[in-house]
C-alpha cells in the first residue's frame, strides 16, 4: 500500500514538474543569451580619439615612476624612455651615444671635467597640480643628481631615500661636484678618470626631473608625489596607473623633438608569459614583451612579426674558485670542455641566441674575436682531469637560478643537461635551487660550488661586464659569483677603465679576455637576443641591445585590408 | 535565539584572536619589520600591533612604498565584482541544474548532468581556465583573453567596480563600455564558478530528492496543494538548509579559486596582488592580505550562520 503511494507520488511530481520546472531551463538560456549579447562590442565604438592607441603587454608592475629609485628593467621600461630624458642617450637600436637634453659637451684633457650645454627649448609636462612656468635648465639637472648624491638635499629622504643604482655604481665617490656654470650649462667634476662616464649618464637613473615641480609639491606638502605622479620631459605624459592592471600615457604634444608617436599608449600588465602570448595572439596587444623562445617559433610559423636585437647580455656557469676542486684552473677548463653547449642552445634557447666565447657579447667594441672557442670534447676533459689528479671523479653542486630571464630562459633545464654531460666523466651533480631572493643572498655568501646565472648590461660600456662581475672588489661584495680574483686581470680592467683613448682601452680589454679564457672562472654559455613580438601594423619599433623598449617614433600604420581598394587607387 | 547569537559572536572573537596572534608571530619572523613597536615585551607588542591594525596602519609595502590597507582596498572591488558574478552564476545555474536533475531522476539528462558536475567538481581550475581561453578566446574569438575592459575605453576609476564605473561614463561611451566590461567578466566568472556550481547542483539534487520523499510532502500532496507550491514553499525551503551550508563552505574554495583565476586572466584583484607580493617578497603586503582575506572568510561564514538560523527555527535553540 505504502509502496504504491510512493510510486504514485514520484510519478505525479515527475510529470507535473515537467512544465513547472521549465524555469531553470529558461534561466540557463537567458544567461547564455546575456553572454552572447555582450559579445563583440569593438574598439570603434569608443570613438576616433581612442583609436590611435598602442597597447603593450608588459611583464610586470613598475616599482616606482622615478627610475632613480629602482633597478628593475620593468620599471625602467615604464619610465626612463617614456616620461623622461637623460642628458645623453643611445641612438635607437645601437650602443652609440648621441645628444639628448644636452646638445653638446666637452671633456677636459685630464678627463675630470665634463661640461654639458643644455638645450633651451625643452618643456616639462603639465598636470592638474602643476603648470610649468619655464623650460628645462641647469637647476633641473642639479636637482636630479643632487637628490641622489647629497644626504642634505631636501628631497634625498623622500620615498625611502635609497638610490640603488647610484649606490651600486659608487657615483657619490666618483662625482666630486656638479656646478651650474650658466643658465643652460652644467659641469660635472669627477674624482678620477672614468671613461664609461657618458655611458653611465645615458642610463635610466640619470633621468632629469623638474626642480620647479619639486618646489610646487613642497608647497602642497606632498613631496612624495614627485615619484608617483611623475612629471618629466619625455615623449609621453603620465595619465593614470592602476596597480597590477595598466599604465596609461598620453602623447606629450609639446615634446622638444618632432618624432612620430601614437596618441595613447597603454601598458597592459600581464606577468604570465603564456597569457601574454595569448593576449597578443588574440590581438589585445600590439606589442608583447619578453616572448619565450617557443613563442618566437610559433610566431615565425604564423607569420607574426618579431623585432630582435643581439642583446648586451651573457649567461654563464660560474665555478666558485674558493672551493676545491674549482681552485684548480685545470679542473675549471676541463669542465668547460665537457659541456655540450650546442645542445643547450638548441633546447633552452630554441636557437634565439649565439654561443658565447667571451664574457662580453660580439656587439661590444671590446670583443676579442681571436679567442678560440672551447670545443666540446669529453676525451680532452678527462685528460685534463687526470692531469689535475681527479680521474676518479668527484661530486659538485650546480645552483640554478629559479627565475626566467631573457638571457637565461630555463636555468633548471640547463643544469639538467650539464648534469647528464658531466655524468659521462664521472662527475656527480646535484642541482640546487631556492626562491630568488634567498638564492641570491646565499650565492653572495659563497655557499655554492657552481652557479648558473646571467647578466644584462645596463649601459653599453664593456666595463659594465668586467667590473661588476669579475673584478676582485666585486668578489668581496658584488656579483662576482666565481669569487675569482686575478691581479693581472684586475690591473687590466682598471687601466681600461681609467684611460680615455678607446684604442688603448680596447687593447687592455682584449688582453683581459685572454686571461679570462686561460683561467676559465666561468663557462660562458650564450648571448640571448632581446626580442619583442609586434602586430603587423606597428612600425618603427626598435629594441635596444640593453633591452629597454622605446616607443618614441613608433606608429600604427593602417593596413590595406582589401586588395580591391588597392587596385582602385592605382 | 540570543544565546545562539552570543555563541556565534564569541566564536568570531576567538577566531579573530587566533588569526591576529598568528599574523603577529609571522611579522616577528620577518627581517624587515612591518611596524615599529615601543615596548620590549612581546605581549605588549601584540597589543600595540592590534592598535596599529585598528588605526588602519597595516604597514607599508617594502617594494613600492604604498600603504598596504590602501592597496588592498584598491584591489578589492575587482575581486568582489568577479566573486559576486561567479557566485550568482554558481547559485542560479547550480540550483537550476540540481532541480532539473532531481525532477528527472535516473533519466539521461540526470545522468549527464551528474557526470558533468562530477567532472566540473574535480577540474583543476588553472587548467580549466586555460582550456576555456583556448577554446572561446583563441579558437572561436568570442571572448577577450584577459583584462577588465578594452583599453580603447578610458575609464576613470571612481568606484573601481568596472560595471559601475562604465555606467558612470555613460555620457562618453553609451552602453558599449558597460557591455565590454561585462564581456570581459564572462570567462573569468565561468572559470571561478565551475567548482561551486557543480557542488551546489549535486547538493540541490540530493537534498531535494530527500525532501520530496519525506512524509510531510506526501501529506501536503494528499491535501491537494499544487505541485508548484510544494516545490517552492515546502520542498525547496527545507532543501535549502544544507544547500546554504554548502554554499557557505564554498567561500573558501572561491577565495583560493579567485587567486588562480585572477592570475590566469590578468585580473587586477586581490589574488593577483597577493601573488605579486609573494613573488617580490613583499612581506607587509602578504601579511596584510592574508589577514584581510581571512577576516572576510570568517565574516562571511558568520553572516551565513545567521541566515541559517533565520531560515531554520530548529537552530535558534541553543543545543
């Protein structure tokens, strides 16, 4: 009886609910409709003004809008060449110094005095809180450098008071004084001869900020705005920044140079490389930063355009020369022979790099062409190890950097390949990796046997490789992770740094590279290309060898979509 | 009723106490202290820490020198927008699918729905999100890949809720900006709602089936009450109790899901902000972010408890 009623009940509910519960189905349908209705509103509806827009998918948020306060390339890209100018700059796409805010300069015979004549027609950006009353002059140059140089400067302590790049280059020791010798003339007095000085002045930390704007902010009691509501002389002015989302710039129409530029420039912050490539493929951005080797390959297949420049960088495997068995140069040389770098170039870089035989890349003027490349030979490596008394092998650690950089896209993979190569000559390899900050601090302490790292130059002078990476002083506190200190090498690079004749400097550097090869503190692995991907309509974009991106002179060309139109116009 | 409320509030107090003690201990471990304390004793320092928190001083990011609380509040609207839409999607679709399945128990539709909900339930969200992007954005081109709106629309962030801000720009762009923003929300919301939707659908089905079988539904039917009224008034309201409980548990799933979803879709909310902070070792932001997220989860669960109590008279009596 009960059973029967149960069945009945079910049956009734089933049949009757068929109609009544049509609502969930309707709801689902309407949701789908909503999704589809919101499809495909496009850019054109936003109006003409917005159409001259270039979107750059960048790899991260800037730490500050003042390049003096930071060292990351991401922050430099968003500031140095967009919002600001420096006294001198690099000719786009090259490492050659050309005038920028300084129209000319002279260097005294002893190399200690640099006199710069400034342009007189350089306006600063205006904003809601600032209307510049004058063009750029010597006061602005003094303000920009003295803020970093003098602890007594009223703006020195603003935003933390740390100027990492200025410190790292020991600029406070190098610059004795900066003098205003005229309304549009400044003089830098150095404590010692420093040949790379002009290259140093072309780096982002030497950007010129407005002294008048600083005064205005002091009146408003918000001096810190100088670093997050930036005002500069650059080709674009700052409009808005939403952290982790985007940065919006507008063309600065009073810019002192009449270079072509787009009206609106947006940095779409997209840290994940795969997502960045997806956005680029879907046409959401016109330029994509730091494509992985695999993206470049896919792009090639699909006729997408890429812009590539041989980079001023190097990836290397440094042997800790303070730890046995690496105190023995023979062992180091043996290990450099035992690694198949061809395979690494193929697998890790996907051929988007050149094999390195020197610590500096071929595009540098100090490059030693005559050094012979180490040839991969396990037999020779074994012989050398036997000579050194290590024929029975040993075990070592390789520390692989945990993050991906253009110069070293996958250190972990690289370490695994070296591990296999070394297994053949009885060397047992353990691969070690830590979170990036911990990794760097432990490697600085010298806890590693050997480490896979890389370096990207921040100015084009060869000194930027030798001094920070291989000098004796950098072995104590710096980036010399081989902890290698050769007095011969150190003398050579010191002489090269302080002589003013380029031919003379070249001779010293060529010799230094020979010493380097003989001593083999590193296995130099590769110089990677700096590359970005661009949509076909982007014209005029160049990537500098240093890796900075510059949107001055970049335009969007209207593509002729329909071949019929073409015929008619002919 | 009053006693129950009191009990709930005391649980809240204890949770908050534990939470702040935990973050306080974490802050002591960091090399770069977030706050400067006056006193030497750890216990007094803890009270100072609480005072800092109450005054809105959650520390300053060591990387970009912005106030952590301000940063959090700036990123929060984007997350809320995404979570709200995902929740609406999960609850409405989940309920609908559950009801459809329960009324066709054992049929092919029920089987299909339950199998796909099982699949949806066990889907790793980062993989699912990527898959959706691959299909809808890259292959079909129906939806945008990432971001909150097309950059052709220059939207001043008044409220930082993109849907509201775009409506405030109505004079400039009409409704096209709003639709564009909605369009950008679709894929992230679907990705985020998949797991809760599957769970809610399964729960609705089983709960509704149990209720529909119960004696009082049969009694109601024998009285000749309409079927619609039985579902809406009798069955669903009672079935809702476990569904609501389950939905409450979803908030922690959604919170962890939203971090991944935001990362995938470059969605500038709390999740992306926290991940960025972790990758840059910005301890002040991590600490502040974790504390704020935990408070939100606790508060949300408390609110749900109150709703449950309101809906179910049996819970009003303290046990």
